[in-house]
């Protein structure tokens, strides 16, 4: 079974969103560069708030953990999806990401340590 490993909230005002979610839910926030804030949620899957010029629709991004991003992207394409982002290093030892569009155009992110 592939678990949900990360999710993202886009924001046009990173400081305002960070303060909002910290106060609303008590999430622990940590800046990760000038345009990204990671958050931890006790006993749950954490995520990030990412700076954007315009909030997309839908606005929440999810990432599913897989063993092999390249193989998962190929499998998604075989099943009628389209690759959106090839295997890409995240940096800081956090592994790799990739993404695909499902047959209806919904983007799903992938994550792998290797």
C-alpha cells in the first residue's frame, strides 16, 4: 500500500497563511527557503505552504509515497494518465518528487527517498 506522505497548501501571502494555520490548528512551522514553509502535525502527515502568484483550482496538492518514481510515472501513463513532472531531486536529503495527471486531469505528486 502506498501511503499519503505530504500535502501542500498554496498561498499568495506566505506570512499570513503561516500565521493563520499555526493559530488555527497549532501546527509547528519551519521556514524552508523564502517561498516555502514546512509544517508538522502530531500523529499525522505533515506538509507545506508554498508561495504562488495565484491560488490554483483545486488548491490542495497531495503526494503519495512510492518505491520508484520513474516506474510509477510509467504505470500511470500506461493506465491513461500523463506525466507532469519527471523524477526530480528535492534537495537537503529529502528524496525525490515527480507528478502525473490522472485521466481526468487531477495532478497527484509522488515522493521517494531514492
